[in-house]
C-alpha cells in the first residue's frame, strides 16, 4: 500500500506544475476551444472573398444526361440532336402510301394522276393523315454529354463591390479576433489572480490558525495554573475551530479557481500559481490614454470596417440600375449510346443582356442600405464615445485601487502590531479573552482586505490596459 501511495505521489509530481501568468496566457491563447472557434470567422470571411473573386472566372460544368422516353416530341428532338432524323421520322411513309394509292387509281396515266392529286378531296385526305412514325415512335434512350462555360461579362459593378465588401470583412474579422483574444486575456488574468488571491487567503488563514492555536495552548497552560477560566478556553477553542473552517473553505476556493484556470487553458496539469500579475501602471495623462485607446482598440477598428462594408453595400445595391451581360458557351454530344464522335457533336455560343427598365423594389433596397450604413456609422461614433468613457472610468478606478493598497498595507501592519501588544496585555492579565479574540479577528480581516485590495488593483490595472487596447502587448 505504501508503494502504491508513493508511486501516486511521484506521478502527481511529474504531471503537476506551478505556473505564472504569462505561461497560462500563452496556453489559453493556443488551446482555448472557444477562441479557436472564433478564429474560424476569419477563414469564413476569406472563403467569402474567394467566392466573390471566383464569380469573375465563371463556371465550367461537365454533365451527362441519360434519358429514355416514347414521348413523340422528345424522341424526334433526340434524333434531330444526334443527326439521325429521316423522312420516315417525319411521317413520310404514310404520305407516300397516299401517293401510291393515287398512282394505282390513275392506272399509270400521268395526266390522270395529276388530276387526282389536284382533287381537293385527295389533298385533304393526304394532309389530314396522322403520320404514325412521327406520332407513335418507339422508345429511345438518349445520352447527352455536354461541357458548359458560363461567365458574367458585366454585372453593373456588383461583383466589384462584392469583392471589396468581402475583403473589408476579412480585415474586420481579424480585428474582431484580436479583440476576442484581449477578452480572453482579461478573463485568464481574473482567473489567475483569483487563484493567487485564494492561495494568499490560505496562507493568511494558516497564520491565523497558528495564532488561534497558540491562544488555545496558552490558555490551557493558564487554566492549569488558575490564571484563566474555562470560558476563556472555550472561547479560544471556538475561534480556533472557526478559523479552521475558514481555512477549509479557502482551500476549496483555491481548487475551484485552479479548475477554472485549467478550463481556460485546457491544461489539467496546473496545480499551483505564483505571484499576482499587475500588468500596467499608467504614467501618462488621461488625455493621452484616451487618444491611445482610439488608435489601438481592435473592436473600434472592427466597427470601422463594418461602416466601410455597409457603404460598399449601398453601391452594390445601386448595380441593379445597370444592365447585366453574360456569355454561355456549350459543346456536347447526343446519341443513343455514349459517344465522343464529331459526327454527333454540337456547339452553342450565346450572349445575354438583361436590363431592368423598371423595378419599384430596387429603390427601396438602396434606401434601406443607406439607412443601415448611417446606422452603423452612428454605432461607430457611439463606440468612440463609449471607449473614451470606458478609459476614464477604468483610469480613476485604478488610481483608487492603487491608493487603497497602500492604506491596506498600513492597516494590516498596524493590526498585526496591535494584536501582538494585546496578546502581551492578555498574558499580563490586563484584558480579557474577548478583547484579544476581537483583535485577532481585526488582524485577520486586515490581512484579507489587503489580499482583496491587491487583487482589485491587479484587475483594475489590466482592465485599464485592455480599455487602451494593448493588453496583450504588455503581457508579452
């Protein structure tokens, strides 16, 4: 059993690791599945661009159509397409039958035959005869092989603007992805510093546990000597148990924080973190920070390209006012069996022009696109104002958190010094246990507040850096 436990401990040591912020950030940017999914939006935009460019080259299609029918029109057309049509297929057999009957009636006399043929009744009889070979052909199987090339020649500039819109969206999605990376980075920093804070809470509570345990031991000795009451001992033991419960809870929160960090990085080997990561300490004016944000923010650049895209869409919708032209080239073969014989081939070349002279809906489409372009531009301008406000808020928030840390350090040092003095006073019998435990709680609270203040400062600094738009630059 001991060997198994030892082996397990060794394996855990081999696969566990202590990480700093830069390590977990790199892992998150490389491994996070949500970020990978968002990155594919760039590839989708590139595919749309390739599609738009591809329309310029037209399309080439090879097809093979196999059909079988006894439909008179189709059968006749199939024979005509394969250059097999004969006079029999036109129904001349029935016509010649009528002519032959007229010859028999004339007895071979050409004059009499001419008179019979000129007789209206005979003419009507011949013309009203339904040609059996034409109307009731046998079933036919037809193989039609063709190669078709269709290409747009002029689309009223629609393809031109479609390509430009697609190219703009490629750029827009690149900036959107960069913005998503910044969002993930701030989330990783929250998770990492949250784990660091939880770790510090554990250390602080361990120190508090040492203090409360020392109180219990001290009072036990005093109680034996008659210098402390049983109530003093019970109060000290109660506080010791409370701190121990807090320690268990803090250890649980630490494991939860590590679990979230593992989730973001897709790295299950993480089992410890190093110190707080404070990414940014501003040393420039608020005005300069706002200017920097408006130049750097990737989400603002993304929106700017969306504005340009919508402006191009207005021009693309106006293309409906121009004529459209295209070419159709076709080469193929028709026969009752698969063939590539030049005796059975055909070609077709066509040029088509289509011009909408009137369409009431296209004006509405253009107007709608104009409205959408103006709307997107308003959102862009609103975002610029929002970014300026965001920087202001996070700038002042960081200043405040930074100042609070200094005060919390002082408070923590004072609280610990006070606790030492009150501990001495209790030993001298100058105060009761209730006051001493109150001072212990105040010292423990001061330590916790300092940890929380350091976490808030680190987060505020990172949020300010993100608001400026170059969080990842600073973290490298």
